[in-house]
């Protein structure tokens, strides 16, 4: 196993740093889903029938499902590598764990969102 992976696995993870990174990553992905993508669709296609026609295509669903995940993973992995190059292995490990948590949570994001909405509707 390469030495940098050994250093990451041996590094201690501070739970506060990890919790903050996971929450910020989830908020970042959520903002992409609910703010950035609709604004980009509106800017490119408008709000008329042309925009609605494109929004109902299959490629739109693929973009809506994959782009936020890719941006979140790219951000987390790039910060992880940046901290690894600066020899801050505990912070690098926090970002790597946050990326794994995002990969685990992302497929069930709609179930979690519906549960949170129902929780606050009571």
C-alpha cells in the first residue's frame, strides 16, 4: 500500500471537523439541486414551452441526478488531495470519509428529504 494511504488510514479524525465537512458537503449538493440547476435551465431554455419540453426529456433527469453528485465528489476529493499534499492527513481523511458518506446517502436522498418535510409538517 502506498505511504500516503498508510498516513491517511493512521490519521485520527476529529469528529467535529468530520461533522462540519459532511454537513457542508450535503448543503452544497442540495444547493446545486434546488438552486443552481433550475437557474441554469431557466437561463438556457426560458420558462415557456421550450423549457418545459427540454425539462421533461430523459437527459434532463440524468443531468439532475448525476451532476450534483459529481460536483460534490469532485469538491471533496480535491480538498482531500490538497490537504494530503500539505501533510494534514486528519483533515484529508475527513474529506475522504465525507465523500464516502455522500456516495452512501445520495441514492436515498429523496426518501430522506420526504421524511424531513413530513417531520416539519406536523
